[in-house]
């Protein structure tokens, strides 16, 4: 049945069955961030919008969540724009290492995944975990 030229209304019973059969996006986001934070030598992780708003974070108690979100989103956006300007295809992931630790920024459908690791974190393990996380976010 249509409503004034709009799309037909979905059957409420069908929508409820579909919603019950798959986890909510919020739950999936929480699981992804928790899984990333469990990788060896990872201090924490967060998922942020392209504007730098925090979707979900799992970080140490005194970590500057908003600052990390803003930094990660800014880096991610700059790398996306630079990659497009250079014709290199879509931005995937960047790794920044310093004496104090390692920062991973990875593009995803809802925004950016940001992972903070120790200085000696296994980069390959984190990259593999991030690739799996991005697949789940598609």
C-alpha cells in the first residue's frame, strides 16, 4: 500500500524480525573497538566521524579522548584529500611512530578508526586487526 506517492510502508513484523536477527550498529562498533584494544601492546582505540566526533572509544582513563579524535580525523581527512589529489586511490591506513608510542589512522565507512599502541607494538598485527575491523564496518 502506498501513502501519497511515497514508498510502500514496510511490514512491521518483517522489520522486527530483521532487527532481531542482527546486532545493532552501536553494538558492532563497541565490539570492533574492544577487539582492537585487545591486540598486544595496544593502549586503546576509538572510532570517530570525519568531523572528529567520538562514536565510541576505549582508552586509558586519563587519555585526551576529544584531542585524539580531532587529531585522528584531521590526519585522516588530510590523507584522503592528498591521496585523491595525487591520484593514488582511496586512503586506507597510516602509521606514525615516535618514542612515546605508535598512532594508527584508518579510513572506514563511518569515519576513522584510531589505534594507540606502545612504541614496540607489532605493526603487522595491528594492521591485520584494522583490516578486519574495516571489513566489518562495510
